[in-house]
C-alpha cells in the first residue's frame, strides 16, 4: 500500500472507522499482528 505521508497512515487510516472494521473482521486470522514498515523513495 502507498500513503502520501506517514501521518496519513498512522493518524488518518489507523484512527478511522474503516480500520476498526477491518481489524475486527480479520484479527482472528493473524497469528501475530502484521509488521508495518515505512519507506521513503530516494531519487
């Protein structure tokens, strides 16, 4: 997935009702929480 900013992911998506719904529906299928990494493209 790609976000315009790290904050768009950490503050926008992760605090949204959609994230809460996604987490509620899928959390039982994960052995452990997904690993999240953020990268910055270097030209």
